């Protein structure tokens, strides 16, 4: 049987040898949320997965699907990984506004790719570089 996201979160915590309190604090989630995740209660929100992934340099792909290595080999996500994560969140969302915004953003991105876009993930702004 394939592991779930919930099970992989617990595997990660035990691999890092962290208590529930320490893991929750470092990943900026509540202890209650972590407890529910590890008990398999409900789905893990993409925002929570991203928070855990960023806190421990864990592969977002591994957390969500179990594919690939547990830990990222690079310390920073590439621009394409950022877009993949955003796409995953938007497509899983039941929020029509978010899906529409994502579609518009991807259309813009596709139109300017040949002009070497420069994306700043901190400010979330897309800027054309001449």
C-alpha cells in the first residue's frame, strides 16, 4: 500500500528526530494541525505542505506524491519548481477566483517567456528583462 501525505509527514518528523512541538514550531503550523495530519484526519492543505517543505528543505514532490528523494539537493527552489507548486495549489483549489487568476497568470507567462521574464518569488512580481 502506498503511503499517504499524512504518513510521509510523520516519516519526515521521525527521520528528523523532532518532537511534535519542535516540528510544528519550525514548520509554522500548530501542534493540533500536526497531530491531525499524523493521525490521518482530513486532507493536508497545500499551504501546510509548502510550509513543511520550506522549513526542512524537503521535496514538495516527495511530500505530495512520494516520488523522488525526501530532501532537496539544492537549498533554494528553482523558478520552475515555484510555478509547479503554484499550479498544483491552483488546480486543487475549489476557489474559482484562484483558478481564474492562475489561468490568467499562465497566459501572461506563456506570452512573455521569449522575452526572458524575471520573477521575484518574494514580491511575487513578474518583470520583463530587456
